[in-house]
């Protein structure tokens, strides 16, 4: 083996030793990481529905999953779910549709692992779907959710 080959082998060995030392340093650093407590701030989300539907969409389930994940480590004091509907259609049918939407979201929250809490489930139907001037509010096919969180004791 000539001098250049020996220097190459020595360089590789030195690199391996330094690399392993770096891994040890990273592992030691990971062990010293501090875990921060959850923020436990109220979460407000809106879950949108297809027209005339009370089925929670895949996008809605993703939003609900994020809200449930954000509540982990916190105490869920109360959950408010308000079902809404557009102005189009019969008022009684819209009230029933908004009620079913609120119930669907409530069930999806439980399925997503939201801790047990007091639920306030209401339906507004098309109430508030038109302004005082008679204009319709855009896209009210939704349920508004507020998850009230507090720090664990």
C-alpha cells in the first residue's frame, strides 16, 4: 500500500470515528430535549358540507382530526357545535338539515378521539342566512365548532 492509499484509509477511519461521535452527540442532545406543555387554547373550526347533505366530507374529517389532535393533553371543558343551512329551501327542512349536520360533526369528533366533554349541539337552520337588506349570506352549508380547552390540573 502506498502513502496515498494509507492516507485515504486513515481519512476514512477518521471520518467514521467523527461521524459516530456526531451521532452520539445528537443522541445525547435528543435525550435533553424539553417537552413543552400543550397550549390549551380554544379551537374554532368550520366544517363544510355538500348541498343538501349532512355527511362529513373527507376534508371535514381532516379538520376534525386536527382539532382533536390539538386538544390532546388538555382538558376539554365544553364543545359547542352549531349546524347551519343556506337560505334556499323550506325553513323547516333547513332546520332539520342543520340539526343533522351538527349531530354528524358531534359523532365525527368522538370518532376522532376528542376526550369526553359536555356538548352543546344546536341548529340554526337558515336563520341569519339573509341580511337585513335581503341579501343571502354565502355558503352557510356548515357546522361551526368551538372546543373550549383548559390546562390539565
